[in-house]
C-alpha cells in the first residue's frame, strides 16, 4: 500500500504542476498532505513535516541571502561588462546565445554548487534573453542540463556520496567516468544548438518585422525591418555589388542581415543608453542603482565570497549573510536605500523560499510515513535473479527516476548499498555500481526536491511545469547516453 501511495503521490504531483492545475507551492503542500493522511499519518503528519523543515532552514537562508547578494550585484552593474563581453563573442543570434548559455553554465558548474551556477548564469544571460525576446524556459532548460551533467564531478556531492556509501576512493569512481561526462556534455551542447535554432525560427515567425521574413533564396528577406531605415533588395542589397550594413530598427530591436541571422553592427547597440528596449531589463543603462565607482570593490567582494564558498571554512548561509550586509552598507549607505534594495528582491525571495519550505512537506511525508523505504525495498525485490549480471545497468536506469523522487542521501546511503551487495554475487564491483548510480544526475537536478532548480526557475520567472515539459525528456536522454558510454568504455561492467 505504501508503495502504491508513494508512486501515486509523485504522479499526481507531477501531473498537477505540468498541467498547471496547481502552482508548485500548493502542489507541494496539498498533495503530500492528502496522501500522507491516506497512509495513516494522522496528526503525526505535522511532526513529520516540521522535522523535515528543520533540515531545510539552512538551505532557505542560503538561497534567501544569495538572491539578495547577487541581485544587488546585478543592480549596481557588476555583471554589465560580462554581458557585454558575451554579446561581443556571441552577437545576437539566438542559436549562439543558447549555446553560450550551455557553455557558461557548464564552466561555472565546475565549482560544484548548483545555486551559484544558476545565479551567475541567470545574471549574465537572462537580460540577453529578455532583450532578444527569447524564451527564458530555454535558458532554464539548458542551464539545468549543463549543471546536472557536471554534477558528477568529485566535489559536486553525488560522486562523493556514492564512494562513501560503498567505502571506495572517489577518484576510482570519477576518473573512468570522464568519457561519459564528455559525451553527456556533447549531447547537452547539441540540445542547446537545436533549441537555439528553434528560438531563431520562432522569432522569425512571430516577429517578421524585426527578424525578417523567410524567402526561397537565402531564408530571409535582407531588406529593411518595419520601422527601420536601410537599403532595399536592389542596389547594395542582394542584387547589387554587395551588402551594406544591416539596418537598425527604430524600435531598438535586432536588425536582419543578408545571411538570415539577426545582427547588429555594434555590440553597443544592445546596451546603448538610448536603447529604450533595455528599460525593463537588469541591464538598463540608466538605472539609478548603478555604482560604477565601486566596480572594483564589488568585484573583490564577490571574488572573496566565491573563495569562501570553495574553501568551505564557514557555513555558506553565513557567508552570504555577511557578504550581503557589506555590499548593502558600502553601495547603499542610507538606511532608506538599504530597505528599498531588500524590498526590490522580495518577490524572488518569497518565491524560492516558499517552495523550499513547501518541499519539506513532500520530503517529510515520504520519509515519515515510510514511503521511501517501501518504494526502495519494492524496487530491489522485483529485480529477478536472472538479471543479476545486469545489476550495474539496472542501477543506472533506476538512478534516473529514483534520484528525482528522493534525495541523493536517501538513494546513495539507503538504496545503493543494497543493490551493490546483491551485485557482488555476480562479480560486479562496488566501483562499477557507484559509477552507474551517478549517471542519473542530469535528471535528478530537475527535481522539485532540489533547492537549486527552484532557485533557477524563480530567478528566471519560469513556471516549474513549463521547465519540466522542456527539460525532463532531454535530461533522461543525457543520462542514458552517459550510462551507455560507461558500458561501452568498461567503466560500468556487466557481470
């Protein structure tokens, strides 16, 4: 009964948020409460949730003050030069922007912290997406895939958990999985490029006055967008001696070059003070919160904060508390301005902290009612003995859904040792089992039980259900590719 209730609860939760019948916060509270009562929790369900919530408070504090800190750094202009640099390298072609998002998220993910990755990636890329009228869901999808793939680095958490649970060296787990990691990243980049091409085509179809109209010759009309001034098809256009500079629309939108890709002659066109299209984005060049004279101080403070994150000398929530306090005090010495800055980021804080607290209801019910243990035991029992030699492969397949529905701690310390002990009877080593178990991480990172993904969708103002629709099947493909490459290279053996 607990197994059925557990799987049914997860299924109902996913259906409700993906069909937008309930917001994630309400679904995280109502669905587990109903199923917990059916499971016989009674009045004890309150204690289950409170016990779970205690473990969430530090995470909520970390996310709260991280949002304040990085939101403040965006306001004062710390990331403006980074965005301009990215624009110089990528231009304003949606395909290149999405590919750049994947590369940036993968690079930042080397620090092993998903929250930091999503904050920095969103800070750098979201203004560009909004400026080009691209879908932020594409940003969350690509960033989530890149970070989930990189989550198997030894200092990322899952690999260390798997090694600790099976009492083996962490390098013995990770090093043979490097080809799988490379293959996974390659698939992520392919997905990013395809999504970018889809965005380019969508913008062509929905905004032909800005992005151009398809034709049979080269895909786009190279003429003047609506509201712009420039050359027509004759003269220096297609029929002439060459193409002149791409016209810049009066609306401030991107112009269309002869190749069919929207281009601007100067990067400054995206961030020029006269570009009113930037007025509602984080890169508004006229925003009152800019502090150009404090650029180097803010950079030094951010480097110090990131250094403390990597060194892990003091609890991370406290690092961001102190960092936020110093940043507010120096950049906004007046009390009214400090209060205004905190209020300005309140919507993002409420959105992510409320989801973290609501997630405590789901995790509390799953653990308190015994659903997690029952689901794990049932999955282990249904594996027939004839499939024993395939235990590593089975573990890799199970890691995809199981790490989505339960925490990494529950899977690696509760389920993996049981599976590994069974696999040992068929000559499959603990290292192979550990390697197989981490291939589900790209899928795991999309779980609503992962605070970092809640932070990502909150910062990008994306509905979690919309994110799941776009990312889940792609994450499953990345996980399966990593598992397949692990088998082909011998890192994941068959007994």
